[in-house]
C-alpha cells in the first residue's frame, strides 16, 4: 500500500473507531437524564446534567497535561486506554450507584482529554495541507454515524413507553458497553507512519510525540509538549479561535443532552415522547454526516476557503434556535419526571422538533469540520498541543453549559448560544483571512486549504 493509501486507511480506521465508541457514549448522554429521572425514586440520586458538567470540567483541566501523556505513551496506546474508560463509564448504568456514577464521570473526563488530543495528533500526522480538509470531513462524517445507530435502537426499543424499566435499561447499556469496546479494539489497526523528517529538523510534532526507548527523552518531550501548549494558548490565532470553539462547546451540550431532555419532557407528544429522543438523535446524526461528507469531499473544489461553510453553519443554527424557541415549552429543560404541559408560541410539533434536530447537526458539522481543518493547517508542527487547547476550551464551555442547564429555562440557553455564536463566527473569519493572506504570500493556491 502506498504512503498516501496508508494515511487514508488510518483516517478511516480512526473515524470508524470513534464511531463505535461514540455510538455508545453519545447515546448514553442523550438518554442519561431521562433514565436517571426514572431512577431517582430509588437509592440512586445522581444527575445527568451534573455528571456531564463534571466530565467536561475535568476534561478541560486534563487538557493541560494530555499532550504530555500522549508524548509519553504514544497516540495509539493513548486512544486504546481512553476507550476502555469510556466503556467503564457506560457500564456503570447497568447497575447504577451514585458514587460509581460520579467517580466514572471524573475518570472519563481525564480519558476524553487524552483521547481527543491523540485523535488530533493522528489526524494531522496522516494529512498535509492538501488533504487536511478532506480528511477532517471524512473523520467527522464517520464519527457522526454514531448518532444514527444507537439512537435508532432507542427509538424502536422505547416506542410507546412512558417509563423506562430496569430490564430496558440493562439491555441498552450492556449493548452500548460492548459497542464501545469494539471501537477501542479497532485502534490497534492504525498503522504507524514512518518518520520522514530530515535529521536537522526541530520544533516538530515528531520531536514532541515521537517514540523513544529512553525514559529521559520521553520526559523531555512531555515537558516540551506542556510548554508548547502554554505558548500556543496565548497566540493571537488561538485566542480568536477559542471564541468559535467555545460556541461549539455550548452547542455540544445543547444537542447531546439538553434538547433530547426537552423532547422527552413534552407531554403533548404523548406516548412517543421517550422514543422521540432516539429519533431526534438520528436526525442530528443525519445532519452531522451530511455536513461532514459534503464539506470533506468538496473541500478540494471550494476555492473560497472555510468562511462560507462557517457562515452556513451559523445561519442554520439561528434558524434552528428560532424554531425551537417557538416549538418547545420554556420549562422543558428543567421539567420534573412528570414532564410539562406548558405550550410555547405554537402547539408542540414533532415534525418541527425533528427538523430542528437535523439543523443542529448540520450546523455543528459546519463548525467542527472547519475548526479541525484550520487547526491542522495552522499547527501542523504542533498538532497535539493545538488540539489539546481546542478541547480545553470546548470542554470547559460544555461543562459550564451543563451546569447552568440545571437552572436556566430554554430561552436563556438559546440566547447565550446566539450571542457566543455570533462573535465566534466573526473571530473565525478573522483567522481564516489571515491564513489566506499567509498562503498568498507563499504563492500557494487558496483552495488547497
């Protein structure tokens, strides 16, 4: 197999592995609050929102050390170990205990930081400035198939049910645990890239994350990776992109936890309210896959750069937020186990709710594919620290959003996303214009990004 073929193979395996792991984890996140609400009559007293807040809070802090950990053990083994911890978190729901639930939340926060840092490094190592856009799209589309499969099962298995039984819960979470473990094993199929750097090259990803039998050299690379993360955090481009990244964190919280909870709380949806959570996840996944596929496959034909894709993303999201505001009761995110009988500005419509799910996924793919692409382009020599900063900002904003989701009604959550999304779009445009100017100065074709 040629070098280019090997790199494409690695990208596909990376995407498929993440697809399996996040089929389990995102399905778990979508139904966690609903399942927990049914458990709170027992000795279990956890909160799905609080758990996700802990996960993303720990994840954000762990991103400060994740480049160093990846430098010591390597990206492939880092992803394998992280996948095991994802599986353990999901397995907690088979026989829930409050202490185990929150302990697993802390552990998966650390694992997620390492997983996504290693993913960014692997994506960049298997790409160049001509393929980073395509590879980002392929990875994102494969990853988002995760929203289809798990939620499809939930939709059909829970159709017509208003209460989730112990048997239903165990069946779902045993299956999700096995799926997560399959994705973890697939990481072993990723093939190592040969070092093509010249002997005198310095300040490179290979120096920071290359393998060495010397423990001393590994420690030196770990320290160098940590220092590089701190240095990159205060560059102009990274500070500007952090606003855009913050927006993706808020949206991640909304579509992966809050919106499904809102749908499940609307009593006017009748006996379908619980199964509609799964259907919503499917439509989010369709939007994500469509966006990732289009923007990945067409990246070479796009001579206007990344800005039009991000502009499409924010417009699609603003339409979705407007429709959700009119369709969903204001108290839906914080409704009790009995649900809510309130009505917003229209009678709640299942069709509008599913359309909004699709728009949320499509808009999210616009932002994330372009962020992955621009980070891989700007920081090809420092990919692990750059992607660690990306996940640090995204996860800390997701943690904040999960925390306030316990208290804020729907209109305030939507308003926060509108404001941050507006400013995040502007800051992304600023960085992209700078990247275009740099390419022009080098005499490169703008469409190559």
